[in-house]
């Protein structure tokens, strides 16, 4: 059951620090954490998250503003989850940033923040609405108005975001995807194909390629092409609705070509930059930029840039495939930017 957290309003500003000296209180009042409490935590709109919880009378939710605030602090300070909970439990400044006015007890359990993240992700998958982006947009709108930031001039830039995926070779990827498909087959099909795939199933993909010479690779990939083709033709109807098979099918279509019922291997220079690089990240793409190769995404950020502003604020954040040109990204983001900052003219 959803319930707003307003307990932090019931205490004086320094209720948590009665034992601190005047000098310490002054330091606290000028800290980043106090600014966070005033400008971020206390202005998080918890009502946006009520869609994640049951409408029936039940145990109240963990305070949303604390969960969201904790996630922001984690990224602000680049903490691991272990560091986050160490600070949540023992750091007066961190607890003050999240409106906690006492030093006793935990704020929430580790499982709570993981469950919350899972709920946010599931809601995004189901609806396409990112609740954390909504928090960013809401806070930015408040801050632009409160601090009188002019939004008529803005600038933007992109940067490469590497995906935290294993760096597969082509052959290793083909074997790994094949092994994952074999694992989800029913017992009847496992018995049917066990001999065909035995050379791969006895070891990991990495162990298999470890002993190969460079000259062996074309023959090995062609052998896999024949296996992929056979399994695809014989299994498509049965496994077409299974997620692992969809990855297998994608790899089959991206690496091989069938002409007159004979399967061939696409040359490496004909593989496009949006092929699958890892079964653990289906959206990561490939890009060469400024002398560096990257598998992952583009991060694109826009910020206010009027020279009259005392300081500037980020107004828009987007994550896109990293093979997408900056001009194209801006073209796609511009309608959203104008919607959020109608004064934008340059």
C-alpha cells in the first residue's frame, strides 16, 4: 500500500544533531548534503510512484523519497551498494540528506532498494514510462524557476558509454549463444542434438576457442553455420516464443546467409555495427570515435548556456545506440527539449 513519507517535516532542521556544537551545525547547514535535503529530497514527488504499489490495505511501502534519494546519492558519490549502506547507517550527513532525524536503526534493508529498482524497471518495460526520468524532469523544472535560470540558449554533447559486457570474439559469441539455446531445449531435443553439439557442450565457449589456431577459424565458423541452419529450420516453430531462441535467431540472421538452401558465412566487413555483441545486452552497438572502439551506447546531455545565468542546469539526458550520429540524436531530442523548456531558441 502506498503512503507518502512526511516524517521529516515533523522535526526541527537540526533535530538529528542536538549533540553537535554550533560550529558543527554551521558546517552541516553549508554542506552538500543539506543542499541535497532542501533542493532534492524534500521536492521528490512521491505520488508519481504510487502506481507501483497495491491499492488494497496492506503494509505501507518503504518511503519513496528515501529510496530515490539514496539512489541519487549512490551515483553522485560513485558508491558501491556496500558503501551506500555503510553511509546510510553511520554517516550523519547522509542520513540528514534523506530526512532522517535520528541515529538509531537502519533506514531500510538492502533488499528494499533492489525490489524498488525491479519495480521501476518492470513498470518501464510494461508502460514505456521511466519514473526516475520523471523525477529528474520535475526537479529540473522546479530549480529552473526557483533559481531564475534562462533556458533560451542551450548546448549539448554526447559521450560513449561502454556496456559492461564480456568482450566476445565472433566465434566465441556464436558458441555461447548456441550453448544457451541448447540449455533451454526440452529433454527430447537435448537427446536429439546431444551428439551434434557434444564438442561444444563439454566445455565453455572460452575453453573451446582457447586451443584453436587462427587458420582454424574459417572452418570452425562454417561448421557452426551448418549447425545453426539445421537447428533454426528444425526448431523455429517450437521455440519461436522463447526469448533465448529469439537471440539465437538474431545471431543466425546476422552472421549467415542462405542461398539455394546452402548456408554461408557473411564476411566480417559486411557485419553492421548494430549486430548482437553479447547475449547479455541485446541493445549495445559498436562505434569507432576519436581513436577509440566502444561497444555500448551514447549518453547525450543538454544544459542551459545563457551567459547571464549564474550557473547552468542539465535539462535533458538521453541514452541512444552509440552508432547514432550526434546531429541525429539532437534532432530526435529537440521536441522533448522544447516541451520541457519552451523558451529554447538557440
